[in-house]
């Protein structure tokens, strides 16, 4: 599993740098073979192009959840909203060093292709920031599990 590729010291350093900057830095993807696309450190793809990750900062206000109950309440609303346009929606609160975010997973169809999407919703100084990963649902690419684990456990 890729989580072992970053040492505890490297993870601590990354967390300290994030806190010192006050804003989250560009997405850092600690998976072998993944590269930023077109020099954009917010958009990554695996070596075969079967999985993609994108970090986006939205101008939309987004609350900082300080408890799992607050995040769970939002997760349920998000699940209902997403369920109107995508299928197989599952949401859950996730802890990010004392602040809570919401993780959503769903299927999205475009041009006849079904994609499995994992999307993390975080507050970045009161503004919505998302980390989204997707891969084709058909064929289960080998990169998909590592990508989903990264979003679930490490992206912040």
C-alpha cells in the first residue's frame, strides 16, 4: 500500500508546512509514477492515464466542521443533492487533524462511459476546496485503489 512510501517524518513535515502557510499547498501526490499534467500541480494522472486526481479551490464559502456530527449532517445533505444527478452515492465524515471534511463516492456517466469518483470536500480558511479522483468503472484499473486510499487518508 502506498501509505508506507512517506515516512512519518515526511508526513509531519508536510503537515507543519501546511499549517505554517495558512492555506493548503498544491496537491502533493505521493504515489510512484503519478505526474502533474501540463505542469499543473493541482492535476495529476497515473503513468497509464487510467486514473486522474484534481484539486480545486472554489470561491464558494464552506464551513469548517469541528465535530463528526457537523460533518455527518453535511454528508447526508450532500448525498441527497448528489443523488439527483449521479448514482450509487455514499458519503462519510473524515478527520483531518481535528477538522472534519466529507468524503463522497459516486458513479458518473459521460459520453457512454461510467466513471467511479471519490471526492473530498474540505474547508480551506472558510472556502470550499475539493480533491477529486476518478477512473473508469469498467475494468478496475490497478491505480484506483491507491488513488482512493490517498483521497481517503492523506489528501488534506
